[in-house]
């Protein structure tokens, strides 16, 4: 008991805390862009203590205050930089996914550095209430031919702790795009750091 108390009161100050996995009574976190680590309820490290966790969210005590974070969310404590961050995990094929939002509505993203713009389908745009028909109509070209598309501006896109406004995007016709592409119009506004199967995005501005 004495050792635990001493470890908890070392004066270490939390930096950037990112939630990359959620389980019953456990959470996987990345602190200050370090390696992912699994914390059990009651564990504490670098000024971060896990109070509870389930598949939906986790409650931490950070810098003496309680914070509830969901999957992909981050918090910058007093010992961290002021720049927001987001942490993404790769699947077995090395693709990085994240749950974020467009204009406040939840969206599943996959990182695509080959996509110039953040891209969604017209079916997804209808679900999100994006009035893409007011955008400039054009086309994008793929190996299977051309696809009608609309150039739009998304009012807000959020990934983890990063929230960007007025992000250029594309809405492609049809429902052939099953997941939103997190393209360079978003990624170019972040610094990207990859550590194995973890990708950390840090907002530049």
C-alpha cells in the first residue's frame, strides 16, 4: 500500500492521453506518443489513473480531475502540449481506421494518403445531411472508369481530439464507397507519426 501511494504521488504530470482500445475493466492508451499500453482499473502511470472502463468509454483521473474518454478520443493534461492529437490503430492488413464525425454526426474513416480530399458517398452524404448538390459537379477517374462527384466543404471534421473546420471534400455518386476516406485535405493539417501499428496525428494549427 505504501509503495502504491508513493508511486501515485511522484508529481508526474500527464501529457497527451489517447484511448486506442476499450474493454471491460481495461483500456489501451497511448501517453505522450509512446507505445500503447493496457491499463487495468486502479492502475496509474505518468499522472494518469484508470477508474473504470467498458467497451464504450473509460474514466480516468488526470491531473487530479476525472475525465471520461471514448474510443479514439484524447485529452491533453497540464504536462502535455496544447496541440490536439488523435491515435489510430491498424488492422491486420496495415490499414488505419478511426471513428470520427462530419458536421457532428458519427462516421467511420479509413486513412487514405492517396486521396486528395476527404471523400464520402452520396448515400453517406444524405445520411449526414450534407447538401452536396450545391457543390461543383465533376468526375473522378478510377480503374473502372469515371464516377460523378461533387466538390464540397465540410463544416467540421473531428478525429479523436482533432477538430478541423471548413475542410475541402468530395462526394462521389452511388453507394460504392463503403467507408469514408480520410484524405490529404485533412491529413495535411496534421503531423503524422507512425509507431508500428499505431498512427498518431497531431494538429498543426
